[in-house]
């Protein structure tokens, strides 16, 4: 699933293309009616003021012809791709644009887990994950005090980081990488991680994500940039997807377990499980 580095890469390519464009037509192609594709007609005639990102969501502020303000909210799901080239299949949404080239944007999503909808400006009542999301890890608000306060959970640290509550934008790949870097077992309760470890974890989150953004993300299967490129961070992965291979620190064979229904990769020697405290 595209995480912060992949979505930021898409945002950086999308912004110079469609910022300032007018959406002439918004059409569901092969997408069901319902909340995932709600109110698309409201963006017809609207001007795209910017292309922003919140966690793993793309947020496009719109201004209508009579001054109304909405936001086009996009989540790529597991297989979503935004492209100016018409795909052969699995097109869910088509936007016809005015004032820019190319003039058509397509949203392709093979597995249908993505979202492409219009919401009132700043109203995320129908998007609970976006509404409760923690601070941006690459922003000024991601300090150790804020992070430590949001890590007071009895859930496994892996699951809690994936919840988006302590910090925005992390998914399966980069959580495994961060926990390997700071030598924290993924099943350790979040509240049992020491403040010293949390400080290291905060720094690791920033450094891993910054490196992945520079590499334009990680392509394992479906992720593509707007221009059709792939991410180059896969060669730098130390934990994710490397089960059965030697740990890059101690050469112990990495293990794969399931935490919160998510495949999880770690080193049983470097990342010893911390016993829960009462």
C-alpha cells in the first residue's frame, strides 16, 4: 500500500500539472456509487488551488465558480494510480481538465480499496482516519513530547504506529524499517517503550521517510508515480520483505510473524521483546 513517501512523490508530480486547472467534468467510470466516490459532481467547474498531502491522503483544495470551497480527497488504497495516460482497464474516475496539459486525469485502482471523493473544506466527518490523524512526521509539529504523549497505548507498537494516531503516514513497510533501526520488537506494547527509545524512534521515522522520499518511494508491485516511474527505496530495505535472510547487523535470519493481521518482519536477536509492565 502506498505510504507517505509514495504519496508525497505523487503529490510532487501532480502539483505542477493540475494546480490552477479547472475541472470541467468528473466522471465515475467503473466505480460503485457510495462513500468512496461521493459528491464528485461538486468539483465540476471548480479550480484546483493546490495539491497537498495529509498522511497517506492527497488533499486538493477547490474553489467553485461561485466561491464555494470543497476538497477533493484521494486515497490510493493498495493499487491506486493517478495517470494522464488512459489505462487499459480498472479506470474508476476520469477528470477532464481545462487550462493545463494533458487535459485528462485517470484514477486506476485494480483492487478497489482507494477513495476519490469531494468533501466540504476541512470536514472529515466521513473520513475517520483522516480526522484523528497524528502530526506530520516531516513537519515542525512532530516533537518528542507530542510523540510520547500519543504513544500511551497498550496496543502492540507495530499496530499503534499503523493506526495513524501517533504519527501520520506510516504503513507496513516503513514501520518494520523503523522498529528494526531502533531495535524494538513489534509486539512490545507502545506504552512500554522507554522515552529514550521513543526519541530514537522519532528520529528514525524522520530519517527513514526522508530517505524514502528522496528515492521516490518503494515499488513492490503496483505503485507507480504519475509519470509512470517506480520507487527506488527497495534496495535500502533492512527488514521488510527480508524474512529468511541475514540481519544486516547480526546475521541472524530475519523472521516474519503476523501482528494485527499485518505481515511483520524483524530480527529476533536485535529486537528482543520487552516484557509488559503492569
